[in-house]
C-alpha cells in the first residue's frame, strides 16, 4: 500500500533537504517546497497526511498558510516549525489547529517523534470514522444459499486485487454492502471507503463532486473543492447507480481510468490518483448502452469483475437466517429482549415475494421489534403492519373520486387481507379467491400490494 505522504514547506533549502533525508529514512514519502503558495497549490492536487510548515515564509506567512490548509475538505495534520523568538506565534498556530510545533535548531529525535505522533493521531481519527461506518453498515453477508455462497467466493477472490468491480442487482439486494465487504477484505482496508450516489446528485454538480473544482468556477465552489476521487486516494471509491451519471462525466471518468490522472473542474493541472473503483447499478447496463445513456467503453473499464447479486425471492432458504439475524441486531439496537418468530409467521415471510429485497425485510423486522411487545411474533402480528385507512373517511372529504376507484381500492384491500390470512401462500390465496396463481400475481403487481401495506 501507499506510504504516508509528508509535505515540507520551508524557505531554507538546507532545512528542506535535512527533513527530507530524515523522514525518507523513516520510510515516509516526502515532497518539499519553498513557499506557502507552492505548498497550497500542491495540497489541492495531492493528498498528504502531514505538513511540516515553517512560520516565517516569504510573502505568505505560515499562519496564513495554516488558515488556508484548515479550509480544505480533508485537511492534513500540520506541525509548525518556529525559529528563535517565534514560539508565541507557534503557540498561536496550535490554537488555530496545528497539531504541534518544532523549534529550530531541529532535533532529529524530536522531529521523528512528533511526525510519528501526528500521523498516529491521524490514523486513529481515520479508524474511528471507519469504525462508525462499519457499525452502521453491519458488514455481514447473511445466508447459506448457493447464490450467497457463490457471492462470498467472488468477494474472496476479488478483494485482494485492484480489479475494478461492477455490481448489479435490484434495489435493496445489498450492492453497497458487497462493495464495503470487498474493501474490508482488501489491502486498502486501512484507507478510506468513499461513496457517491450518482442518482442523487444533479448533472451539473456530479463532475465537481467526483473530480473536484477550483475556487470561483461556479456559484457552488466558494472555495477549492477536493473531489471524492482524491479523498479516496489509496482507498476505494464506490460509484452507486453509475448508470445515472451524465455522459459528459462518464467520458471524463474513462479518461481518468486510462491515465490514472484527471483535471479538477476549472483547472489545467492534472492530479494523479491511486483509487480502486467499484461501481453498482440496479439497471441493465447493456440496455442503457443500447439507449445511448451509458458509454460502452466505460462499461468495459468497470466490468473487469462482474458481480451480480440475486434478489431475495431467488434464495428463500436465507429468509429464516435473515429474520434471526436482524431480530437480534434491532433488539440490541433498541435495548429490547431478543424476540423469536412463530413458525407460521416465518412461513409467511418465506412465501412473500419481497420486491424491496433485504432492505424491505430489514425494515419490517425493525418495525416488529419496535411495535410488538410479546416475546414471540405470531401470524396475528402481521396485521400490525397494515396501515389504517380511516383518514379516507374524514368529514367533508369524499373517500374516492369515483365508483371505479372505490372498487379498485376494495379489491386491493380484499386481496391483501386474503394474502395475510393465508400467510402469503400464493397458491392457497388464489384458490380462495377462485382465480389462477398468475392472475393473483398480476393483481399484486397492479395494486402494488406490499408487506407493509
């Protein structure tokens, strides 16, 4: 993996040379510049873990440079270097956010100790962020079905490499979880996992979000913005819903992948990066290519390791394991005694089609943990998830605009109630309704009947 990078900003060439030699002997990657302006320009195009900053510099002084560094999206640790009579200024710098200060003449042992401490502190902060993300994401692939065993094996093979991965699957199947598992088991696990949802960012902002932008390029960049591709330098970048990315940004991403460099928006300077790319889509990329919405060359660049995720309905044997796992997780989260599920209620879960996949199941289990006071969840509790529709009959408001809509709503309620009564057994429900199973499936689809109705 990449070394910790240190930037030395000092106008004395002998100091720069001495610090570079000392720190490179400690296996750090070191770059040096003679002015604050040069240092700030370099910080916009390269990620550093630590800056050694001289207080007295020509033109822009160290305090002003420190203030500009602190404005960066992901500022490095800063250790200031003070000469005779500037200790008070160095103390001021620590109040402005500097980690520590070194006095000239520099002591070899003190330099190494301070640098190690600063980088150790930065690593601890990074680990805390990653730990919080780990807890939130619950990195655990639950299931024993053949598709899940196959997915685990694919993750095991792909994780230690730098190969780009394209994850495909319906909404709620666990594409982000899969990406995080790949990162967690990779050689990059100690570095950042940065996510960007291409569907959630407007077309005019996604390019600067990914590649960064220079100050004043647009109304959205009042200061220099470091793109997420650089924030993930040394780690992993997860591009969710890649099919929603604009064609212009797709073209720039292809170029960046080929050259391993890119230009921030509004800049003529190229930035090198070392970031593993994992992309995901809930749509068929080949259909998007045929419609002219997705570049074929980007598809081939990202699809080095294709990783499809099966929908939950294709692995019903995993549902009981998921129920047990998330009952335990949410009981712990809400400080409740762990609940169990009656076999008939569990059968209803297995019979249900789960259009929202694992995400929908998690939502249902969470609601059970919150709403059910009994230790055992039974078939009768399924009715607790049916939303009341008493508001449809409030005074002064007609419940339906037409008789036809009233009939549709009645049919929806009747079908849904029959499904619940039969534990979501489609064959039994269809028989009771005196229709074919395929016709029942059509009604479920037309009326958009879900487990949470």
